[in-house]
């Protein structure tokens, strides 16, 4: 792979390089990737990867004997070779050895063999599945540093601003030793500051920030001829007008941490760049809509489809709406629009629930990400839904948004010239990751043999029985002095358990979207002797739970899962909070037939039958029901992502035909 080919901003690929996403190019590339996929699996098996590790360690042993000035000379020599010859295998091996030695001297952390394997997978454009706690932050330095030395702009992408700042700050000494600059992108930065950060050799950013910055650039560049125009501006203008407005330098090389979360979980909804409209719809219109919706009766006037998050009006409901709006004017005179508004009002009342889908904080409605449990402060629902929920909660109403441009994560990440990822849970979605992103998932062995213990799942007929059993189990484990982490699916559930623990006078820490500012500190202390932490399932992801010295001797951290997630990967990520790096640990699940996943995804007849039989102790039948529910949920969400990608591709083709910006 030559250093000059398709990687650097310049004359050959243009000042803003990215991969073409036109359909023909997409299909041609996909066929080429499929052909190369089997070659990679054959070439990068465990035996060949072990040989690469052996070569890196041989180089590394020699480097340990060098003084700092001699090591600096080797670094300069390597930089020259990488710029001249590109990312050749022997040069990558030498680079890994130098990075390992520098990390040992600057950070006191030398890469383990399994981390070297992870780095090799990344530099070759694949996804490394590494168990939770295996040090993926350090792994990223291998590929990021090697690519940046060769002159390729690198984006290291993770899921939130806290992890962006933490990882960049922690690893910066390694990059500086190679003469590389490091940029950090955060929420509150202006255009000029962002341009400086993106101009660095390596830029740490969140998936949300980089995608929205790309959308802003697309508004500036338009769809066709953008690179050509940039080249002309550079030739004939001292300060190119378009270039001065751009955030990024193109999409050259990306390393995505928590790749399953970014590529799969967050790709169900498109990212929309919008602006507030000049007109503010009158508050009384939304109040009227909620009043009318409140008078309609479920089953007779409307039907709720919980699985698809959809409300369908019946014939009776349509007639009742006509009668109720007959005397009203304005928007209500348009039959179709008034009906849509009532459906949105019904959704606000029955589908979107406080402390489950959103919370109210400082007089504002804040959306909760169902996968991470974190607040998405800058997101809003469209088509008046957000304003209806604000009206329902008595909050000040925000302005509606007008869409400027949009993109899905699937389309965005396909545009990188080189894409790689890391995750702790990739095997469940390996087929989808390859079909959409052409990224094979390669499993990396753990550094130390795991000691994590699994207890049998316990099933209950009702939610109250489940919560009672969970509290009893917490008391039992707490008496042993072991720390306990309890995962819940919603803010509401976590706070309900918190109240039960308070009644039992059990000291505990609560971590959900209300405490997300203190997330890292709370999760760090979850390994203390006797600590009880109640958290939404994904809270604290990316932050290590450090066990107190004596905790490992009494069994380590115990994890309790209080409800199945709609994806097995999320459950597995929660299990992975315990038993890291060879530590002791255990986990178990407490599930009830009142849990949302069962009521939402199990056929009614099967649900009622299994619920009755569970009361007689048929645990295997209960386990089968939950397995069925999770399988159906995963298929449903995969279909949503597939439909979104198709819609995105169709939209791009239409825009390409019209000549408008994407």
C-alpha cells in the first residue's frame, strides 16, 4: 500500500479526499472487498499474527538497549521510510516496536502481545474484538501513530466527549515523542478552534461531532466538483473562500472505538443538520392537540403498536377527530395535517414516557439514548413531537427545526478511505458489519485467562417478585463485602431500585442520565469494598472499574442484570464489567415476564402460556421465551438499519441526479 495512494489531502486525491458512495462505485468496491475478505482470513489467522508479534518483540528487545537520543534517530529514520514507501508490512512492524518502546518509557505501559495483534488488525482495516478491559485505548496508538507518521490524517473516534479528552490526554506523550500533534474536538468549540484541531496529525473526536462537522462541510462544498473547485481556489486565491469555511481535511483514516455501538446501535436513526425556523407555532395548537388526543380511547379510537412505536387511528377515531375539530380553524381545517398532529399527540402521551425515553431537567425535555443511558442534549424529535412533549410536561416550547442535510452513520463511515474499529462485542453482528461496512471481525485472545463466573438466570412471573429477589441478593452479596453493580434499562427502573435499597438502609450510588456529569467518578468507585452501584446498562462504558486490593480475594465485582436488553451485545458488555484482566468476578440475571422485551416481542399466546408455566418452575421454557424475544428484537432493529441505509442510498442517487448537495 503506497503512502501516496488515496490517503493524503493533495493534488492526486484532492484537498478533501473521501471514498465515492455512488452506487456503481459502491458495488464494485463491495465485490473487491468480498474477494479480499477470504484472503485476509487466510493470511491473518492466529498463527500468522503470532509470527508478527514475534517480529515486533525482536525489534523491541533491541530498542530497549538504546539511549533516548539513539531512539529519536530511529524514529526519524522510520518517518522517512514510511513517507517514501508507505505502509509496508516490515515498516509497520518496526513502527509497532518503536511505539511499544516509547509507550513504556513515556507512560510506563508496554503493549501486551494481544494488544500488538489488535493494532495489526486495525492498521489492516478490520475490526478487532477485544474483551472489555484489555486496553483498547493503548491499542489505538499503534495504528494511529503508524498512519500519522506516514503523513495520513487520522481520526480516533469514540462515543462521548469525556472519553475523547481522557484518551487523547493520556496518550499524547506517545504521539509527541514521534513529533505528532494531537487535536481534541469537544461540544463547545467554534469553527476556528475545530479547524486547528482537525489540522493536527491525530484528532480525537466523538462520532457525533465528526459527523455533524462533515455535514456542515457538505453544505459548503456542495455535491459535485468540490475538490476541483478547492484546487482552483488554492491556485488562484491567497485564502480560498470555501477552504476557509471547512472543518475537516477529508475522510482519510478512522479508528472507531466501541465500534458496535457506533456502527450498529446508533445507526438506527439518521443524523440531521437543521436550523430553527423563523416562525414559532402557537402553544395553544399543541395544547388543543393534546386535549383532543386525551379524549380518544385506546382500542376503539386508536391502536398502539408498541413494537413498531406506532399508533394507528381506527375509523371511529377518525370520525371523532373530524367532529372535535369541526369548529376549529387554522391548521385544523386541513384534514390530513390535523390527523397527523393528533397521531403525534397520541405518541407523546402513550409512546414516549418520562424517565424512560426522556427526562425533564432545568425546564427542558432531554432525550435519553436507550443504548447508552446518556442524555442527548442537542437532539430533538421532529415533526412537532418534541414540542408536544414539552407542552405535555409544562416546559417552555422550543422552535421547530428545518432540515438542511442528513446522513446515516452507515453512509458516513463508508466514505473513509481507511476504516478500522475496536469493540468488546462484535461477533453477534459480524455479518452485518461486513455487509454494510465491509469490515471483518477478528477475535483477539485475552491477555490473561478469564475467571468470570456465571450464575444461572432467575425468572419471575411479576416485576415486583423480581425486584424483591434482587434486593435480597444484594443484601446477601453486600454482607460478604463484595462490590455490586446492578444494571437497569431505564432511569425509572434504576430509581425504583434505589428507593428499595434506601428502605433497606443500604448505602448505594445511583448512576443514570441525571448524574451523567459525574459518571466517570461514580463508576471508578464501583469496585470499592462493599460498594453498591445502580446504573443504566451502558453507563460508565469505557471507564475501568478498579477493584480495591482486598476485593479480588473475596470474589471480585458481582454484576446483576435486572432486565434483558434488546441486544445480547449490551448484556454481554454489562457482564464484561466484572472479571477483567484475570480478576475474580461473577454475574447473574434476574428477569420477569413483565419486562418490556417480553411484552413487546413475544406473541401474546406464547407469552400467556409461558408466564403460567413459569409459575410452576419451568425455567427452561422461560429461558426459551426470553431468547425468542431477544432474537426477534435484534431482527427488527437490523431491519430498521437496513431500511435506513436503502433510503439513504436512494436519497443520494436522487440528489446526484438533481445536482443538489447531499
